[in-house]
């Protein structure tokens, strides 16, 4: 408790638990820094991530920081009550941004070494957009076939060429490891 007001004349004493907790929180936040590895308990799992209690401080593991692979549902990775170790990637006013995936090496960097510019590779269609299709080449490596690399027809509709989960052969046009991007061609693979 923290004393907020004392008045002997009015025989009044005002305490605040909230203010005392706030002081304690500031002291705990001062001990933490970006890059630290902390342990906490998952207190809630929602569509966009998981909340974690780290020594009384609320942390969020965003869905994009749960795993190196694409996460459709955080509930498949963590459950309420799980104890997790995570890396602090940002400290906001009263919340920690945490990462589970940064606790392990990025498998993309290892798996991408299996591919070279000019290779003919097989991949599975994972997403279709108006500008192209995303192709899974290995468990952690996804690549893009731009609409301009699907056919010689410039008005091609990716929805007409691909079906989700379909496997096709592609030619690797470019690998940009720094940007984590691979460009593929369907028309050059024939």
C-alpha cells in the first residue's frame, strides 16, 4: 500500500494499492531490457497471440513471433498454464513484447541452402493472391511466383492456374537471403 493522503484534522487516511503496485512495476521494468530471456506463464491465448505473465508484468507473444513456420492458430502451440521461455523484443509503457521463435535458430537460413538459382523444384501452393501465388518448398521455406512468371498471357488469373495444396514444378529465378525471399517461375520450368 502507498499512503496518498493523511489528515489528522479530518481523521482521514487514504491508501492506494494501485499506486504501490505501479512503483513496484516500474522497478521490475527497470531490471529488464530488450534481448533478455525471461520465463513466464501463459495466461491467455487469442487469435493474434498469447499473453504471458512475467513476474507480474503482462507480456504478449504476437502470432508472428510464436514459430518460424506460419501459425494459423496460436492454440496449437501454447496453452493457458504453460510455462514458456521467451526473448524480450520490445518494452512498451506497461507491456513486454515477447518472442518464442527467436529462442531457436531460423530454420529458413539452413533450409534455403538446398536451393540454387536455376534449379527446378517442386512446391505446394499455400496461398493465391491477385499478384501471384506462394509456394512451400520445404517446411520453413516459402517462395513467390509473381503473376508475370505464370504464363506468357499478361492477363492471367492466378486462381485459374493454381489450386490450394496443389504441387507443381518451378524454376528458381532468384534467392535473396537477406530479405528472406525466393522468386519462382512457372513458365520457365516447362
